[in-house]
C-alpha cells in the first residue's frame, strides 16, 4: 500500500485544509494515547472540496472494524487503518449524507450500549425467559 498520498489537486478543488486536518488528527491521536482525551472533528463544518474529502478517506484507509447502524437512516462507522481513528457517516432515508465525522477514540460512543437501552432489554429478556420457561413446563411438553 502506498502511504504517500498526494494532497495537491487543481486550484478549483483545493482548499488547503487537508494537510492541517491530517496534522490535527495526528495530534488528537497522540493526546488520546498520552492522556485518554477523545476528540471529534465535524467534517461538514470544514471547507473541504469533495476531492479533498475523498483524499482524506483514501489516506485514512480501512482497518479491521466496520459497523452499520440502522436508525432513522443508516450510519456507518469505519475504523481507519490507524487504530483509534474512526470515520462516521450519517445518511438519511434517501442515502444523502447528513453528517460526517472523524472520531479519535478507543470506541465511538454511538456503538456503546446505552444504560437506558440495556434496562429496557433486560425487562424484555425477563419476559421472554418467563414465556420460554412456561412453555417448557406446559403439559404438552412433558413426557409421559
């Protein structure tokens, strides 16, 4: 794999923000390693051309983890080839991009189980276990 990505493009597609962004990601990863400080960068708030955004994605590459989340449109989380650097993209129901972020963290918050969701799941699991236990105790399931 070629680690050297050419960031220079034609003037019409070059904002000059890609190289500083990559340095910001490097600094944020250093901070995560040294102090545990997590960071997020909202790519929609940065003036990047579509070509620069593509170059960033190419530069970050793909790591070992990809998560697809379906909730009010798809969200895709991809670990980059640099462990601790994640690309998160939110889509609406018609696949338009609503948000795009670079997260520098151990694990993005979006894929961590939320306490309220786990509490609801526990109550649903208890109901399902009770129903299963009752169906296994019914006379139809007992041997003669």
